[in-house]
C-alpha cells in the first residue's frame, strides 16, 4: 500500500516506519529462524524473493506493513536504522468484496524484546491505524494452535475465537469494531503521534526530547 510510504507512528517504546528495501537484509536474516517460520507459518524465501515481497507489500493496494523499531535506540543517530529493527506488523485486506475486513499479523522477531508489552502496543497502534486510515471494521488473526502467547495477547485485546481449522492446526480470532471498541482503541493509543517519516529521519533525536 502506498498510503503509509512516508508515515512514521511514534508510540511509547516503539516507532513504526514503512517497510523499505533497506530493511530487507535484516528481515531476511530473521526469517531463517525455524522458530519464527513455525510461529508465523512462513516459508523461508531467498533474499531476492524477500525483496520482491517487500515491493509487493509496498505496491499492492490490499497490503499495509510497518517495521517496528526500538524508539530509544532509533533516537540515537549513530545507530543504523536496520540495527533498531525488532519486528513487523501487517494488515492484509483479505476480502476483495469487502475492504473493511483485515487480517492482522505481528512478529516481534527479536526474542529479547518479547514479553515487555511491545507486541500489545504495536498491535493497538496498527489497529488504530487500520480503523482510522483504512476504514477497517473487522479484524481477524490466524494463529497456530501451539502459539499460546499470541493467542493470549489477542484475547487480551478482546478478540474472540471464530473458528478452528484442525487441518492447518490454526485458530481464527476476530474482533468487530463497534463504537465501544473504537472508543477504547482511540483511548489506548491517544499518545501515538503520526509524523513525516523522511523528515523525522533527519532529526531523530526529536523523538526523545519532545
Ligand atoms: C506473540 C507476540 C507478538 C507477543 O508480543 P510480546 O511483545 O511478546 O507480548 P506483550 O509483552 O505485549 O504481551 C501481550 C500479552 O501477551 C501475553 N503474553 C506475553 N508473553 C507471554 C508468555 N510468555 N506466556 C503467556 N502469555 C504471554 C499476555 O496476555 C500479555 O498481556 P499481559 O502482559 O497484559 O498479561 C510475540 O511474542 C511474537 O512476535 N512472537 C513470535 C512471532 C509470533 O508468534 N507472532 C504471532 C504469529 S500469529
């Protein structure tokens, strides 16, 4: 999706930035991990295929993705952006007849960043972006039945079980965005600032001093 190609979202612990070609090598390294392949139900790709995938996430109108950066680290201009990457988050508009239905995917790829509230913060930020900028009215998350952490996180965010597919060993959790969900979401993300990505890149220290 082009809509977020110059969007930076600043949260408490993270900044979300558009997925661009500079991020691909680190992303490709992450996805060599058998654990991450299993938890995210992904097939390993060659570096070339990963670049193609990045382009498709940027160009296709049904996909929106952000890379998750450690905010504190990124504010240090001496650190390469690639070294601040901790994960990614995606929205995929799965139903061509109804663009208000979105599948949500999140990955905190760096194990040392898990269990610190980052997954929850990023998911809420992406949901808010989906609701306010893309008009999403229903979120779905497809999660491996063994992935208890992810299931627990989405349930904590009020997602409910919609179906279980025994063949793929996966559960689909859903959340319909009614007025009360929308209000809560806006409340939970009231701190989030939207900035111009390219401009902020040239003055990263602003993030910790503002
Ligand atoms: C699943 C994932 C996104 C969760 O993000 P996280 O940053 O580790 O989780 P958070 O610290 O934000 O915790 C959010 C909730 O998850 C649950 N959770 C987190 N760690 C947990 C653990 N070790 N055991 C059980 N539940 C846990 C809790 O419900 C927690 O809410 P609480 O802290 O209010 O109780 C992250 O662990 C991850 O990316 N894992 C690898 C890839 C993956 O599984 N992606 C999801 C594919 S569907």
